[in-house]
C-alpha cells in the first residue's frame, strides 16, 4: 500500500510476523492473502462491548494496513496527536502441522506477546488447517487450506480488536493531551502570540476549550479507525469549533484534515451527511460571532445545529464534497503554517510533510481543476529548509512517494531530479543493505538517464557522468546485479575518457566479481584484419592472419577464444603460438592498457568460394562471447560532430583443395652429393601425397646449396657493380645443375 495514501489515517496498522520457523516464500504467500482482504465491513463483525461496538454504525468499514514493519520509535511522540501511527495489532503466521498442538501454540502465542508488548492485540493465524481443526488457545484462529474462511477470521480478529481499542481509549478520558513538540522535548523557534483576556474570555475558559477540543479530535481519530464515520464526523466538527475558539492552531489543523478524510470516506460509502453552518462558515473564511461551544455537553452534533439523525438522502453532490474537502485541507495547511510561530504547539516537519503527501495523493486521484499546479505549489511546503533535518529513513520514504506521484502525473524532469536525490541519500547514509527488485527499478533508473540525455548519441559531459556513477554505485550498494552490469558497462563504454585510472579499475573490478555474464561493452575492439596471402587461399590449408585489437582503457584485458567471423563461410581459427605478442597463451591474449595489439592467428578455410571476413568472435575477460564487427570510422562534419562507423570486410577467393606433397626421403648417403662439373649421377626421391586429391601434374624446381649463399651476397649493398654482375650471371644466366 502507498505509505502516504490519503486514507492512511483511517487504516489500522497490523504487523504480520512469521512464527515457528515459517520460511520466507510461505510467509509472503500468507501475507499476500491477508492484504487482499484488508477491508472489513462492520455489518459482518460480531458485536463487542465498549465505545466502538460495530452495531453503532454497521454500514462502516474497518481498513487494515498489513505490514511487516515494527513500531517506528522515532514517531512515538506523535501517537497521542495522530494515533493511526501506532501498530495496534501483531499477527503471527504459522503453518499447520500434525505436531502443532495447543501446548506448542500457547508457547508460541506467549512469545508473540513478549516480543511485541506495545500492541493492543496479539493473534496467531494457522494457515493450511483442516476443516475439523480448532484450537482452545485464545486469539488463535485456523485458516483453511483453500482460504474459504479467511474473511471470517479477520472479522473475528476485528471484533476482538475493537473491544481492546475501547479499553485503550478509555485511558485518555482524564489525560491532558500535549502537543508533539512538548512530548518530544523540543521547542521550535517562533514568537508566542498571546491572547488578550477580556471580560468575556479567561485563560481558564480557553484552556477548557483546548483540552476538550483536543480530546474530541483524538476520539474522532479513533472513531475513524474503528469505521464509525458518523461519530467521527460529529467529533471532528465539535473539536474544530472548540479548538478554533481556543486558538489551538496545530490541533485545529489536524482536525480539519481528519474532517476532509471523513467526508471522502462518506462519499465512497454513498452515505448522506451534513456539516454545521459554523463549519461551513469556517471553510468559506466567513467570520461569525458565536457563543462558546463548550456550553453544550453533547458528545456529538444533534438537533441544536439542525442535523437530522438519519438523513434520508445525501445533502451534497460528489463535486460539492470534493470542493469542501479541498477547502478543509487548504484551511488545515493555513493553520499548520500558523502553528509554526508558536514555540511549543508547532507542527513537526514530519507531520507537515506527510499531510502534504496525503493531500497530493488525493489531488492526483480526483478530477480537480488545476490539480497539477496545486500539487507543484504544495511541494514547496515539503522540500523546505526544515526537510534536511528529518531522519534519513523518513526522507527516503518521502522521496519515494513523490517519485511515484511525479511519475503518475508524467512530470519526468521533477521525477528524475528526486530519483537522483534519493540515490545520493541511500549512498550517503547506507540505508539499504540488500534488496531484491523487479523490472520496475530498471525502468525507474532508465528514466533518469533519459532525462539527463545519457545514451542520446551526443558528447557526454560531467553532469551525465556524475548521474551515471550515482546510479551504478546505488545498484552495487543494494546488490542489484543486473543494474551493476548494465550501468557499469555504460560507464566504461561512453565515459571512460572522463574516468581516472582508479575509477576505471574499480568499476571493472566490480564487474569481474559478478556471478552473471554480460556482453563486452566496446564495439570497436577490432581495428584491422590482414592476410599474409592476399591473392588467394587454398581450401583446408593454413593461412596466417594479423588482427589488430584495441584496448582504450587503463587496465589490462584478456581476450579468449578468438575466432575469425565470416559471412557464413566455414573456417577454423587457432592462435599462432610463435607470435611475439606478450601474454599469449594457448587460449588467450592479454591486451596492454591503452594500446593496440596485433594478434597472429592461423585461418583454415573449410570450403571453396569467396570468403568474406567481417570481424572476430571472442570472449573478453568475464564477458559473454560475442561477435565484433570490423568497423571503420567515418569522417565527422560540422553538422554531425559525433563519429559514425560503418562495417568493413575483407574478401579473398578460396581455391579448391589442392594436393599436398611432402618430401619423405632422398636416396643419397646423408642426403647430399658432390659432383664435378659435367658429372652425372642418378638417385631417387620419395614423396608422399598427404591429401585426398590425386596428383595429375607435377612441376618441379630444385634448389641446391649454392643458391642461398649467393642470394645473401646480393643483399650486401656495398658490393661493387662488377661483383653484383658476376653473381647475377651465375644465378640467372648460367645453369648450375641439370635434372
């Protein structure tokens, strides 16, 4: 449920906890079942003794907020002012087993009470119980496996709770209620506006009005929680008149806010109601001289103000009621702001913020003219100079709620700004240790990137870098691994020029620690591809290729499983282990930081035809294997300063498979011979065809030991021309040997 929904002051907080070692999945299923029936009709609730007997207003509803949160100790000082903040019930969830007898249930229920002593009611729900199961332990209820009786169980819990609530509220009958500022021991900076006593007014009378008005306002809050809207409306109206007379602005503001909610719930139930003329005059800012309302001892409004006890039809239309609600809440905020001038009876910042958020929730759910402009003006009361003094957890919840509201109103820029503030708050105060999120979080973070123009094919700037770093750190902090991989790769791909060596290494180190694979972020790994045999290749024969790989980062990269990528042409690839690339192993190559590295590989075409080399496929570090196209950078222009890249390829013909001969033996002693000039000798040469292709033509050319020394002499550039001529003559003009 929305933490700051407009109906929160009418919802009973019930903490749901697992018992007897219930696992998380089963507990989540049971909690979900409870949350689906969070609203109970009073007509279905058994009568109970006390002030909140459901028969007093059977058409009312009791609404629950089933949550796993415990009582917020930072808000204890507000419980007498806004009682809906209290966790009233604690509900333990158990799974039925045959070993679950009454003795064990009694012990578990006793532990539940001792662990949550501040709750009014403690109840244990046994889920999955058979139809004939019934426990004799008080406040233990069985929920059938098909959940057929779960609504009846919640009705029984509600009946017990309303009885406990009557006892709890009776303790306030003779208590002097203090404002939250006094209860918390803090005093606001402000000027005290003292009332001047006249012959018609005394301080004792004002104090009596104030005490009665505060008690009536508190009782109205309890009636609201108990679903008795008729009594709640009456108490709110009388409390407003008493508090207005006493000049108690803080409690008066809270009463007006409660009145607005009460009217909204009555409209929802289509229940008729009327407001006193004094209340209508107050909402319309009409000053009317009236007698002190304290002279009437009535606990609720009746015939003196012209209220029919049971009106036969609704007095106000829905449009009129919505207007009255807005007037009541606007008047409430006016009094809240006025209370800030008093040092003791002032509105705490958390009360102001949450009241504004509930009002925003109401405005965004109804069709009110200029509601968006009104919401924007309200936010100034939330994010003021006092907001930074709130506890981080409360600021976190407020940010989260406003992000939701701005998203619903399609106010993307404001939403993105608050998301960024939320991320910084979480990182600064380490608010969340570990959470699991669904796809909504990714959409939330992506919206921030979109608003700041990240990944829009434009030159990145420092603001974008700062935002993206915050998003990455947030994902790493909450262990959202999908976001860590996505936004970490984003940073290294587009912002590595702005990142220092430590920042790059830190991001890369976090990526390497992930348990999931992700694609390598740089599309420009391949810079060039060349073949040593450029004219043609032979099917099934080795050809050496040189591949230039780029590492633009300030840390080393390991590239594994390098394979030449083609246009579907079958090839085999293996590393040339004799290459001089530093860090080359049997399966990988190490790319030095911020450098180009030439990798030598052997390519074996497995078919004939035209082979088009388009890039490589490889595994970079811990990334998943992917294909890298050979991209060529296009020249930039003034109109298009962002560089563009187009795919390149290398096409080479591959001939049919050729015979592959190898020299097996030369039938000569020691495989050499010395001949005198003109001498002739016969010997045999043994050759082997290592291929599956027969040899139908053989052209031979023999080399002897005199050729290589003469070639080496020719490489000497200092030889005289006559000697060069002689050597060339012997090599070219003269036959050395005849075969």
